């Protein structure tokens, strides 16, 4: 019986073959590349477009805010916009809440 145990112990302690370390890192690099193209790059592109949209706002633009308010910009400052949502009703909103600039005449048809 002793010869059976010593054989099993000898098989269990055999060293594992070492692979190429570069090939062991390949899946991690591949995952990072996929994350970059599917998550990081599109998000950075959207942020850049939103920043350009906010910088281009001017008086007379018709906008939609993040809260869903439709209106026409009547005053522009560095941090805030005054938006006319109805005749004589003006609301002060932060610039970064603007999500979309509408084509001219969209607010009247809504």
C-alpha cells in the first residue's frame, strides 16, 4: 500500500509548466481595449459634444433642459440662462442642464 501513496504524492508535487508571461497578460489587455472602444471613447465624445453645445448657446435659441422644460433663451450669462417657457414666464436655469437645442419654431408647435 505504501508504494501507492508515494506515487500519488510524486504526481501531485510535479511543477506546472510556465507559459509566456506576455500571453498571460493578453486577456487583460484585450478587455481594456474593448472597454476603451465601447465605454470610454463614446462617453468622452458625448461630453465633448455637450460642452460645445453649451458654449454655443445664445439668445433666441430654443432648448430642452434635463428636467424636460422647453423654452426660448432670453438672457445668457457664464453659469445661468434665463429661459422663457410661456408668454411672460421666465425661468433661470443652469447652463449645464441644457440637453438639446431645438430647431427654430419648435416651441410654438409644442
